[in-house]
C-alpha cells in the first residue's frame, strides 16, 4: 500500500485518493477483526515461581 501511495508517477490528487482508499480499507479490516478478536493482558505483580 505504501509503495502504491508513494509512486512518483501519480499526481498529488491521485496519491491523496489512493491514501484515502487505503485508510478506509484498513479501517474496515480492523473493524472486522475487532468483532472476532479478544485482546487481553495479564499483569503479574510478582514473578511466577
């Protein structure tokens, strides 16, 4: 995605449009994953023995 956005052959308007499209795709992917993914963290005050 970053390579496509940084293509020097693109004019600034096309580059901005491509960046917006990629942002939207990443947001949609993160939203879908967030529905299925549970993230948790365990903090240990003391090391396990």
